[in-house]
């Protein structure tokens, strides 16, 4: 997987924020970070959905596996 450092940082941020959102964190990215979010989606680490105008991230099984390689604690889904 060929992710940029900024994309990995965004992944880590969303993963760490996920417990506060029942495992599906609110995605608030800047114009500059949109490409990083797209990279994470293209890598199939997460998907997004829009609810009432808000974007939420859902981690895929590949995202869970990637988080483990980064040493991130598992989410309690």
C-alpha cells in the first residue's frame, strides 16, 4: 500500500476519534485533506456515507487490519 504520510495521519486521527462516534467517526477534512481521504477510500481502508449533511467514515476489514499494523487499539464495533 502506497499511502502518503498525511493520509496515514488522517487515518490515525479518524481511527482514534472513532470510539467517540460509535465506531463511525465524523469526517471533517480541509480542502487540502480531501485527497488524503480519497487515497484512503481508494486503498479500501474505509468508506464514507452522508447523513443529514454530515460525512461519516466506516472502516473496512482492510482498514481494521491496517490499523493493527500501525499498532492502533482495536475498535469495539
